[in-house]
């Protein structure tokens, strides 16, 4: 799970350039592993 959190932080801050206070919609399909979606949501 720690690896997911580190990757989520990198994706959101470096690749997507999400700034504090911005809203983000996380859309996944039902077959997706929820760990990454949960890690991204935890970073927001």
C-alpha cells in the first residue's frame, strides 16, 4: 500500500499538477483494483 501512496502522490503532484484546494474526479471501471484509486483519494 505504501508504494501505491507514493505513486499516487507523484501522479497527482507531478504529472497532473493538482494544486491544494482543487477538486479532482477519480473515475474507474468496476474491474479496476481499488488500491490505487483509494491511494489517490487519500492524497487529496
